[in-house]
C-alpha cells in the first residue's frame, strides 16, 4: 500500500495548492484590487437584482400555495388603538368626571351643586391612569424598536418570515440550494475577506505608526483605512448607495448618525475617514484599537473614564479645535435601534459647540437583517448571521451641516438634528431613551405624572379655600 499512498498524497497536495492559488487570485483580481482603488465591477449590483427576482417568485409561490391549501398567512396587524388628538391630563380628567357626573344626574337621586372639578379626588380618576397603562402596553413604542422587522416577502431565510413551511418541492429545493450557497460558498468567502481586511488594517497601521507625524503619515493612514474598510464591506457583500456627497463631514467637525448595527462604522468609514470614539477593549478588539491609534488620533477611553462626562467632553472639544484632525464619528443614541425609528440623542456631543454633520442610514431588510439585538445575540453569533445572509443593502444620506443656534440649548439642538435624520431616512422620530431596553422606566417619568396630578388636586383645594 505504501507506493500507492505517496502518489495519492502528492496529487492531493497539488490539487489543494492549485485550488488555493486560484482562490487567492480571484480574491485579488475581483475584490481586493478594486477595493484598494475604490472601484466597483458591478457584480454586486447584478447579484442584488437577481436576488430580488428570486425573492419575488418565492413570495408569489408561497401565497399561491397557501391559497391552494387554505393556509392562513401571517400578517403584521396594527395595534387596534384608535388614534386621538393629544390632550392634557387635566382635560382628560375633566372629561371622565363629566361623564361620571352625567350618569349620576340621570339616576334617581340628583346631586345638587355637583361639578366635575368640585372634589379633590374621585374614584373615576384611576380610569385615566389605567387606560394609559393598557395603551402603553399594547402600543409600546420602545420595545418594538428592538425587534427585527417581519418581512412581507420571503428572502429564503427561515429566520425572516413566519410563513415558511413546506409549500412545494421546487420551493424547498430552492431554499436548500440557498443554504448551500450561503454556508458553502458565501460564508467561507466572507470570512476570508474579513480576516484579510482586519489583518491588513493591523499590519499597515502599526507600520505607519512608526513614521514621524506629518502630511505623509496622514495621507498613508487615510489610504490604508479606506482600503481595509472597503475590503471589510465586501466581506458582507454590502451594496451601499451614498447620496449628497458634497455634505460629507470635514475635519474639525462631528459626524452623528442613527445607530442600527456595529457595521454602521464600516459602512461610513468605507467612504471617508473618521476619528473613532469608544471604550478600550481587550483581546482582538484591543489589538485593533492599539494599532489604529498609532496611525490616526482616535479617541479611546478607559472603562473608569467613560462615565466622567467632563473628561469626555474635554477630549472631544480638544480634538475638534484642531482643524487638521479627522471628523469625529458618534452615534448619539448610545444603542442599536431596529432601523424603523430614531430614539433620543444624548446631548453630550452637542454641547461642544462644533459643526455637526448629520448622516442618515437606512438598511433594506429584504436581503439581510442588519439590526443587532445585543440582548438576544452575542457579537460572534450576530456576525455569523450577517455573513450567512444574502447581502447588506443600505442607503446613506449626508445632510447639510448644522450648528447650534443663538439661545438654543444642547437638548433642543440634538432634537433638531435627530428630526432631520429621521425625516431624510424615513424613520419615526421618538423622544424615548434607547437605554430603556435594558433599564426600568426612570422614576422621573413617574414623578412627572404624579406632579401633574397633584397640581390639579392642589389647585382645586386652593380654589375651595379661597371660596
């Protein structure tokens, strides 16, 4: 057996060597080189159009099969609450008391001199708070912002549509073929590109960090960052449409954007260079951070420094005062939202007084869900789901720069910027704090309702004392 095993091993090694060489050349010619020069061969656009046609056929096949077998299709329904004009607590209590008073007056005993506001407290008042509580549970604007969207069409991913079931053999075979393509071809390809992009970023930024500070170092750093981020974008088969590039952030400014996923950074950094802000990590992330800061003045904080608002504000302020430094990239929501809405912006980055460059990011969930539900999936699990999706398709709008107006405080400025981003991205503008997904409702919200109610009671009591 010995003489026959050796030629077989040699043949196997030769085939593996040829396969690796061909694989590397294809990556180099069709992905890495175009990424270096910022070129696109149009392959991803053709891929996206083909997927849309397949998804459309699959959805029609599901609907037709459901009708033939009389299956009930899952549809996302409205919450059923009738919308009404916003009214104050006092107005609604008056209405409830008035209704209660009318019912009393219709009874056998007439209550002389009874008016809806003539008592300090009525049992009917609790119905206002009871109704508002039920409405908040049914129409919860916060919780539904941290759940992935349910698609009306099927994208051949069982995790994206509740209607997936055996409809026909052809549809099942197509789904199985999609699994093979995504996990057998796309996933290994994307992992290779991701490792390549991160490795080149660490290697070249460390090398550039050895150069003296100057124009050459800044130029090389920008080129390397762009090249590596573009390779990482291709690792997700990301198809990005950038709009209004004339409004791209400039040095000495602050770029703020809505936050859906950790890949928001890669999406923006593949079209321009930014100074990142974040907490210092250990492990692989720590290695990447330490190498990046050698080539470019990013702003990293120790864990103990993150909660020191004054220190953070000073570091950011010192950075934007130097007009030679890259614009700072910040996500003021502080957490990931499911790309259907924009939640409260933290005011810290709006107190500095620098020019703010708003950016709106909107993902197309038909090809893959970009939202990171951190309470449900860890980072590794999330990245695996991303790399096993069909693609990441999104639009990025650079909005005109905005500055703080005279007499405007940081909170109102943040809300004005947030409203502009929501309007451009077609997102719902919410006032809620995104931190509520991990925390209980703040006592201040409860105390606000209690104060409003107590003012009504105290006001009635004072009126009765004067009379």
